[in-house]
C-alpha cells in the first residue's frame, strides 16, 4: 500500500483530524522482546509484526538493530504517519548506530532525535528503547521510555539482578538474568535465568507469537547475540541468517 492510499484510508476513519499537526500512532504497547544472558553470551529476540491501529493494516518490520558493539530493541511508537510522510524510528536509530558505537552517546542521540520529532508533531505517545552492550565483563541493559510529554522514564526498576550504575540512569547487569517485555509479558519481568539463553529467548517470543490472545505479536522471530569476545551473530527463527530487507514481506496478504 502506498503512502497516499494510507492517508486516504485514515481520512475515512476520522474526517475532523487536523492533518497539519496530528500524528498517528502505529503501535501501542505492542511487540514482544525477550533478552537473556549468562557469562558467555547475551541474546535478544523480538517478533516482527507491525499493526496500524487506525487502518488495521499489518506489515512486517525488524525491531532489533545492532552495530558491532550495541544491540537495540524497540517497542511502542516505532513509526509515525504524519501529513509530511512516515517517520520510521528504526531507520532513524539505525543511522545513529552506523556512526556511533558508544552506548552512552547513542542513548543521548536517540533521546535528542526522537524528542525533536515528538515536539514537532505534538506526539503524546511513547517509544521504548532497550539498549544492550558489554562493558567490564558484564552484559548490560538500559531500558528507557521516551514520552510525548517530553519525559524520559526508565521502565526497568525491579529488585531482580543488580545495578551497574545508578547515579543518573538505571543500568542492569544481565548476566544470568532475563528481561521479558511487551504484549503478554505482564510487568516487564526481570528474573533469574537457569537455562540456555538462546533457546529461552527465541522460544519465549515464539510462544507469544503462537498465542492467539495476543493480537500485536507475530511474524518471524529475529534474534541478535553478543558473546563475551564481542562477536555478534544474527538469527531468523532460530537459524543463523543475516538480516536484510528482502526477508520482510511488505504486507500480510
């Protein structure tokens, strides 16, 4: 479906919208992201279904990004449809991590860039960012939410695990823990892990996809791993596979 046809469909839904300012939320608290780690490896998996809650159109999108040092999983407002075009935050953030590998600088750039779009289009929704990396023999997680009311909120404040740094940001050590968030995950669980991280991460997302009660989780399972030697590998449905756009269907028929 073309961008112009998407706009026409949305105008049929609501005739009184102010298209000069309004921005449409492509996702709610959709998506399922499950990460898990031991001392050897960190694994992050996510589904790939994207549902437009205005037109109910369904597309597939890779929700995990990475460079040679960082893994990022996205939830919530992944795309914005505006009168000026579609803003794809995954592509915006992918451009950031193509040029920067320091996770602290990446976080600052994501916040500044996303807030610029939120402010311009008066967005009142949110984007959740799960930022993973390795530092001083620890696999680390920084999970934060960018709100449309210009607030930056951590959504990871639980007693499980222990904090790596707490002065400014909540950063959790992932070694021997898992983090499960998104539709069906309840309260962003962070619990102790006593099984294989790769199998656990992929199967948890796969189970969510197969659960017919979850309407916003589906498609293939995309996975990125980072081991203690700094080697990153990617998987699709549990098989090693390089991520590329040709693996994603444009529309669900």
